[in-house]
C-alpha cells in the first residue's frame, strides 16, 4: 500500500464513523426529547385528573336540594392548569403517532371547555351570593338556585364523566407510547 492509500483509507473510515456517531447522537437526543415531552404531557394530565377527582368529591358533598338554604358553591379556577401543554404544543409534531397528537389536542380543548364552564359558574355564583345578601325577601333565590343547580349538574353529571374517561384513555395511551419510545433501538439502515 502506498502512502496515499495509508492516509485515505483511515480518513474515510474516520469520516464514516464520525458521521455514524453524529447520526446516533442526533437520534438519541430526539428520542430523549420525545420521551421527555410525552412524560411532561402525562404528568400534567395525571395532575389534572387528581385535581378533578378532589374537586368532584368536594362538589358532591354539597347539598343543592334545599332551596331555602341554598349555597352557591363553585370551584375556583384561578391558575393556569395547562402550562406544559402551552409551552410544549409547538413540539407536538415531534410525536410520531398522529392519533396520539390528535388525542392530546382534543383532550386539552375539552379540558379548557370544562375549566371555562367551571370558571363561569364561579363568576355567576359570586354574583348570586352578592345579590342574595342584598335581597332581603329572597325573591331571586329560587330562580338563581335553579339555574345554578342545572348548570352545576350539567358540569358534574355530563361534562366531567366524559372528561374523566378521555383523560384515562389519554394517560394510558401516553404511558404506552413512552414505553414504546424507550424500547426503540437505533438502526443505521433507517437513518
């Protein structure tokens, strides 16, 4: 072998090995980012599930049937419960599974709807409580109580069970996708 052969062959090997290492490191970084993204969504969903469960239990303890001693109970929604989603939504495209992407988006839209309804109920309850305190003969109480009871029932009996089921499905799907991503092996052929 000549000097040129001795210099070129190792150089070509070094370039190929370096390229392969760069490809592997890039793949590994993307895989870790994808797993972190999925874990972030899962963590936020599990926290929201817990919050809904506790708030639902608090709500169910209230007596809404006594019109004469009706209390306009509500659940305060003063915090942003969607910080992970809002900060990571731009990376949804990094998730390979389109069905999971769509399910994440649908769940967050539905959750925002639930929290908006709870927020509206809270605002209205505060107003009702102010009016009732100023209303000496309680003439407004029956109509306010009826509205509040129906709106609360719609949230608690219709919207919440649907959301709980969707969140459970999403959390299972996210857990499965995390395990799938962790089990993926790098194969040079596919890069």
